[in-house]
C-alpha cells in the first residue's frame, strides 16, 4: 500500500489552457534510478487525488503532470496500482461500458454516465511502480471481474486512462449519454 500523499487539482475541460494540456499526448518516459523518488511522490499524490474525488483511475496529465503514467484501483489487490509507460498489445471483443470523467465535471454532473464502446479484453505491457519503490515489468491480460458482488470493468478503466495519456477525451469517442 502506498503512503498517503497530498491531493492535487484535477484539470478540466472548462478552460482553454487546461484543455490544451488534456489534448496533449504524453511521451513514454525513460526510467532511471534517480527518477524513482519523484515518480513515487507523484504516484502518492495521484492516488490521494483519485481517492478524494472518488475516481477509480487517474492519468498524470489530468493533474498537469506530463508523464506517461496512471493509477487505477485494482480490486484484486484492494489497492491502487501505478502503471508507467503502458502499451496496448492486443484487444479482443467490443462492448458498451458506462463511464464518467473527473476532467469533464460539468457533463458528468448533468449526465453522470456516458456509454462508450471499449474492448472486453485487453493485453497490456507496462512498468509498474510498487509501494517499496521498485519498478517491475509486466505483461497482463485484463478483463471485467466481479469482486464481492461489484463489477469492475478493468479494460475500460485502463483504456480510459490511456486515452487521456494519448490526448483523447471521453467526449472525443462515439458516446451516448444515459
């Protein structure tokens, strides 16, 4: 488990400068030992921010940090994971999923859920920052899972955050509003 960080401001589409940041694709990071402490601090703060705003995921550029990383809640470990340099290797099947976005608060308040098509299965390769400050390499298939009666659509969560890192917003997708 990551130690508690400080809550950051989530940028939204409501002003031009923030929209420019959100629409900027973030480049892959070169990972060096001297960067670990900085990445760890960013990760703690991103997790604290996601928790504060009841987010299940958060991309770094949503808090104006131009690093190719995101955090997401993984119910299998009952904690947040910190993913660096994610690369989609394979997707399978498509389905409709229900999403909201911390960076689109006006639309989310008026219409709490967007319906968007996402892969049912997703294979991702990535580096992962762990709570002990180590970085591991991973390659993993993600699917929708049920934990204690709650559904978690992990491919949709991950694709949503990768979209952010690629400068794509939920409203750029073909969506309908529920």
